[in-house]
C-alpha cells in the first residue's frame, strides 16, 4: 500500500510540473482526484483599474463564468485601498497569477499617480493572498534599492511568472532611466514575495532600440511568447518569441491588434478546457477594451460582438479560478440578487 501511495504522488508531481511548463496553472485537487491535465477551473477573475485619477487608480475585480461576459464586483468600487498599499497613493496595471502549488496568489502593480506626470514613478507594489480576499503588500522602490538604477523615472506594468528552471518567481516590467527608451527588465523575487533578491536585468532587446512597455509572457508549445506594446511608433501590440525565459527573444514585426486606434496593456489568457486563447488590450484613447481570439497565438479574429462588461476597465489581467473561489468572491463583493452573466443588462465594451 505504501508503494502505491508513492507512485500516486510521483504521478501527481509530474503532471503538476508538466502543466506549469506548458504555461497553465496546475490545479492540484484535480490532479489528485483524476490524474488528468484537464482542470476544474470554471470562472475567470478580471483585475483592473479604471482611470487616470485618484478614484480610478485603485484595484477592482470582476467575474465571468465564460470568459466573455464580465460583471464588476463591489459595484465597480475598489477592493483594495491604494493609499494603504502604495508609496505614491495610486495603483495601475494590476497583474494576478496563481502559484505553482495552486494555493497562493501573487499580484503586482504599478505604484503611480498619473497626475504627477508620466515620468514620476519609481516603484512597484507586490501583494500576496491565499484566499483572494485578504492581501499582504510590500513596496519596491527601484532607485532606492539598486544604486545602478538611481536615475529611473518610470517603472510600469509589472507581471510575475514562474521560472521552472531556477524554480523561482520572476517579475518583469518596463522601466526607463533618464531620457532613455523604455526597456523591459526582470528580477527574481524572494520566497516571501516581498522584495527583489536580484538586480534588474534587461529581458528584451528591441532591434532598433525603440521604447517597449506592457510585457506579457505566455509559454506555449515549447516557446515563450512575449506580447508587448511597440511604444515609439505607436504600432500597437507586437510579439517576440524565445526558447528561453530570460533571453533570446526575436521580434516578429507584425501588429497584432485589429484596430487602427492606439492600444496598449495587452493581456493573453486561455479559455478554460479549450485550445483557444483571448488577446485583449486597452484602446486607451477611446476608453474601450477590444477582445480577439486565437487558436495558435499567431492569427487573431475580432470577437467584440460576443463580449459584454458593465464597467470600463483600463490595463488589467484575467486569471482562471475555481467554482469555490468564485463563490467566495461573490459572497464578499456581490449582493445575493446579482449574477455574473447578465448580457442583456451589460453594455458592449
């Protein structure tokens, strides 16, 4: 009997690692129960901010049961106070992820108030939770932490990813020193997810040294796909691909957005129990979001007509969650008479 238990643990661990490597977050309960790579995720959590002002620069949550119809929690009011967790008093560009063990959630965000200027922020906010309700936070001021970066005046749009080779969590973000072009950097985080334990290094080298911001890395079919905004020419969303997480990215100079409007803040997420991906981005000059769909992360089609939201988000991210987690969020932030999917009562993005 003891031998069977050891074998079962080995299979569970192997599947957990395989799912992490393939760019999906493992669901350890499902691995134990069914020894299957199919997960039990049934809903989606959208984390976002709404505007360039004090009220808008705070973290908000929304839920969806299908990845197309989203409803704001807490009546589209903040779920965390920026004044309590940030250095500047404002929070922008939140990114959320589930850790490899499936039990903890990491969230990172830009520590910034837009009213102070686009070259006024120097830090990021790191948050950690085990229930999506209660969060512990830490602040990282890059110039104060690393003397080599004492002239940094922008630290934007951080995201977290697990490095399966180093077995550490890595934060990557766009940063500018002085009047240089914005570049995408990375650093590894300590075990408590409260501070950087390595000095920032450049992650992506844009061939023509153009500014690039808002990186979003997806691991798919053995390669790392870095989606980002080509900032200098306002050419919108581009992609660079590499066989390694921290180096070797080759730019594919093809705009991926399906609009002639200016866009930024791309987020890619996989639909639950599906081979399809959603690429969404902020059409920031029009106060809209656009949604596109792909089966290969190369070719995208517009699906705006299928998407509804009862709020106007800015740059944010979407994470798959379980039925139990969605129920917990509804209990905390939604009144009993509300339901998540109400497409007839919501408006097109």
